């Protein structure tokens, strides 16, 4: 008898970020397993579909996961669907956990961030040495204020903070909990030691290798994709760029993502003072267009100040032969340690340390950039593929 697997994810690729792309790639992998029938429940009306997988779109799902936990509504609306399946696999859809467990189903919870222990979903590097639930809840109010710059968002964080407690309780009910890197698992178990026996580390599948012919310009071009996000390190990056330009150095920067009017005005001022077009803001782009920027990029600057479990922006740079220049934090360390670009990682929040790495890269030639990019891609893909992902997931499903 085939195993019937129900995947529940509030949104599905191409909506969402790296976690949703990972979910899509995981379903592609699972669909190749024998004796597994997959149904995906999502609010996304036009998902990129995997052949042989059944998709059910329900717009209410997005609202359920954004509001305070409504397990009663989940049970009334989805009980029959859950009963039809043997296993329930959840990406972010935590409200389904207690319902599925009451219905005697095996529940697999895949964590892509730190939502179960942090209302802001992130752990700043300043909290990572000795994280605790109370510390992370307190810190989330500061992060929301700096990230959203509105009193309303800060007040709404109270609801997110209260929601953390049932989420954490429910995740501990799961049959298996998946973390995306060793560092991810380590930080979760520091805050919730009781989850250790259920926790497994399975790296997300590497992104597809894009059909891009690398053609870096003579002048270094640095790509940044984090928008004007505080936690993605935007203020630190701007400070570094101004310092870099004041020294008379030459480079260009491409900014992708969402930017406020205030941020755009600041970028315009930099361009006016140091040369038109030094910073090009392309804004939010479809994924395919964003990937095409790697054709000319020397490096991806990733100055995040929080513990990124396994950032897909960095993985996509690597498979595109773009040199990653990230802060030394989270799962990035695991995939870049021992590679040729290990020296390009910098201390989170440290402008001078970031610039030292930029200067190192600036000394390269376009030919060097291509060679290093190819070498790093080969090294990282070998590292990620040491574990047979299909076998890892087969083990999760059948045991």
C-alpha cells in the first residue's frame, strides 16, 4: 500500500522566499520515491507544480496561519482531508500539528527559521551565545521596531509573542522535526532541550544550476538582495559602501529587493556624491530575472546580522558561480568552511571586517572570479550531496 503524504504550507513557490523554494524542491525529490502519493494544501492559487502531485488551493489557509492559532477551525475545515492521509508534513503550518496528532497521524515538521522560539523568526547574532525564550521575545520587539519602523508593528508583536508559546508546545508533539543545518538544530535545542531526540538535520536540496554564462566586468560588481532590511544588514552595508567610496576605490553595486522612499533617497545621495550609477536599485524582481544578475556579478554580499539556518540567496549565488561574501553566521559557516572562499566570511555587524574582504576580492581579475566561483560551486555541491537526500527523506517517511 502506498503511503499517502499530505503537505501543508501556507504559501507555495513561486510565492515566498527560500523556504518555499526548498519546499518545492523537497516535494520534487519525494515525488520520485516509490509508493508515496503526495497532496499539497496551500493558499497559493497558481503554484509551480510537480508532476504527479495533487494540489489543493484554499485562500483561507494563509489567514489561519497569520492569525492567532485556530485549531478548531482547522479541524472543522480539514479533518476529512487529514484523515485521508497517513503522514502530515508541515512547513510553517503549525496549527495543524495538534489536529493531526489527535487524528493519530504521523507528523513531520520542517523548520526553516526560528519561529517556534522567536516571535521575529530570527535570532540576532548578539543573542546566539546564550539564547533563551524570554530573551528572544524581548529582543523581538526591538527587531520589529527597527525592521518595520512603525508603532503598529511593534504592538502587533505582542500577539506574535503570545503565539510563540502554543507553537512551541505543538512542535514538541510532532513525530519528527527537521532542521536545515547543524547550527539551526544546535540553537533550537539550546532553547528547547526536550526536542533533541525528535530533531534531525537534513540540508535543503541545492537550487537548480541556472543556465548562465558568467561574464564578469572589469570593474567589480557586487550584488545585494536583502532590501532595506535591518536584519539583512542593509544599514551596515550602506556604511561600508560610503567608507569604500571615500577611499577612492572603484566598484558598482546592484541592490535587489524592497526599499522605502527614505532608503532610495539615501542611495540617490550616494550616487550624486560619488558618481551616477554606482548603486543601481533594481527593486523586487521575478526569480528568473534576479538569477540573471549573477551573470555579471563578481560577488554576493550577504551582511545578515541574524542566524540564517541555510540561506538560499547564498546557495543560489554559489550554484551561479558567484563568489559569496557573507557574514560568518548560521549555516553559511558549515557550507563554506574548508572552501577557497572561507576567508571571505566576515564578522557580523563589523563594517571594517567586511571591507577587508571586499578589498581582497577587488584584487582579483575577472578570470580569477570565474575560476574561484567554479571551484566553490563544485566544493559546496559535493558537501551537500554527501548525504543522499532521497534516502534521508525515505528514512523520515518510513520510520
